[in-house]
């Protein structure tokens, strides 16, 4: 499930992520993101993963297609999560995208918020 909030005055969009993502989840999310990218030249992201169980393959494909289409509109992203595989996923994504992505453990949530808003 995805819950969106914002963007705020610093063009930071907060996305709370939980459970396993399905293709249907992305088909509901992506039009909302398309509308935001039409309104903003770029967006920064504060993404908080809570009880996240990964992607179904169809969802991963939808995510990759969208990311490639909008890769030049991504500002920096703070990823707040708990597990090593989420940290590694952030590091791999940081290598792929031109924007800076940084992993923060849950206890550093406040630092993540300040970093992405700077």
C-alpha cells in the first residue's frame, strides 16, 4: 500500500509504503505521480518503509518503466527503513539514478527529514 502526503513547500513528497506491492497498487499510484510531475519540474522524496514485503514482478516492471520515464525529475530521496535488504536496495538505486538517494535507519527518521528538505 502507498500513502502520499504533499509535496510540501520544499517540494518533498512523503510516501509511506507497506505490505507487498502489486501491479494494481502501481496502477493506482502512478497516475497520481504523473499529475504531480506535470505540476512540478522535480520532486524530492521522503519514503518510509513500514512492514514492507517487496514487489510482485508485475509491480516491479511498472515501477521500473515509470522510473526510467521520470528519472530526470527525481530530486534527492531519503529512504527510512529497517532491514539490510532495504538498505542495499537503496544503495543499488543510488547507483542507477542521477539523483542522490540515502538510506536512514528508522531511529534516524528526523535526520532523514531534515536532510531531504535541505
